[in-house]
C-alpha cells in the first residue's frame, strides 16, 4: 500500500500548483494598469483597422 501514496500525492501537488499559478494569473490581470497596457498593445498589434491607419 505505501506505493499508492506517492501516486495520490503527486496529482494533488500538481493541482495545488495549478491553483497557485491561476491565482497569480488572476491577480496580474485584475491590475487595471497592466490590463490596459495589455489591451492597448493587443489593439495596436492585432486589429487590422488600426494597422491600416498607420500604413495609409
């Protein structure tokens, strides 16, 4: 039975690490300044209309 214990512990550690990374991810994205910076950079890079204004 002791061989079964690490098999149970490893997925639990992975799930805990996923929750920690997810919490940090949400913490960064709830920061308004970072979110505005990210959205503005995404607008400038990925909107074709925005790029057309620069080209013409």
